[in-house]
C-alpha cells in the first residue's frame, strides 16, 4: 500500500501534477508524506550518494536542510541518485519540494497544538489508560508510541490500513460517537467483519484525533480477530 502510494506520488510530482489533497483522500489513514518523512535513511546520510543528492538540490536553489532531508526521504530507497533527481526536471522538483514543505509545515503545526487526552478502558487488561495525543494522530499511532500500555492491548496487525480489525474500539458515549467524522467505506467494510461490533464501534487506526475529541473515552472489546 505504502509502496504504491509512494510511487504514485513520485510519478505525479515528476509530471508536476501531484495534488496533496487528492492523494490524502485516497489514503486510508494519514498523509502519505507523514509516513515517508518518518522513514529512516540507514543507507543515506553521509554517503557519497547522499552528498551528491544534496549538492544537486543546492544547485537547484534548495538550501534548507530540513527541506532537503524531507525530499531525500520521500524516495523509496533514499538517498536518490542525481540521475533520479534530474529525471524530475525543474518543474517536477519544485512540485516535490513544495509538497514536502507543506507537509513539514503541517507537522510543525500539529506538534505545537495543545495535547489531546483520550481514555482507553481495557476489559482484557482490566485497566483504564489515560493517553496524550497530538492533533492528527490515531489510536494506531498511540499504540506505537505507548508499547508498554496501549501497545500491549492493541495489536494493529495491518499497520493501520483498515485491514485487520485488531484496533477495534467502542466509543463509550453515543454523543461522542455522533460527533466523530463519518467512517470511510474501507472502515465500514472491515467493521462488517469485526467481532463484537456495536453501534458505536470504530477502527482506532482510522480515527484521526482532533482537539474536538479531547476527553474521548473508548473501550476495547474483550476479543479481537486478526483478519490480516
Ligand atoms: S490497525 Fe488494522 S484495521 Fe486498524
């Protein structure tokens, strides 16, 4: 999924026709670039190829280190070669740089926003967790960020793409449930196959948290079925 979105994004950036909003709409959970920007570059920094890519970007007027890092990490196998960068042409490269700059700005804004507090009751662990989240995160992100608490309770086997149902959460109040953004088709399809589904069930990986959801209370079902 990620690989195909990434190639789609790079292909359109190359053609200068990439649209961030369009790509996000096709992506089941989060902006693709958020994921891309989190990728490690174990083969990258400090190597001759990385230096060459940075020199090439600098020669095209892209001097900002954070922006350079973002562009380099957006490639499937970073760092890209100079030939790969050249193949974008000037228009494609500036389209890619603009998309990365937008995503970096959004990430910065999310980081500055006031934290959101959510509560998770687990009948399996017999505990109530109080977790702090940032705008734009999902329960999938929270499970990864809190491996010894929520991560122990929520497997998220499919990696957050609405394909396993192990992130099933039940919203405690009908009022809170009604105030949430409506689920996409993929989420509804998966909920149809989910065990112990209720009228206020959602997939935690598809619930993008906003400040309006501060205080959200959810309960984990006693059983989950990994459909992945
Ligand atoms: S993590 Fe698999 S459906 Fe949510």
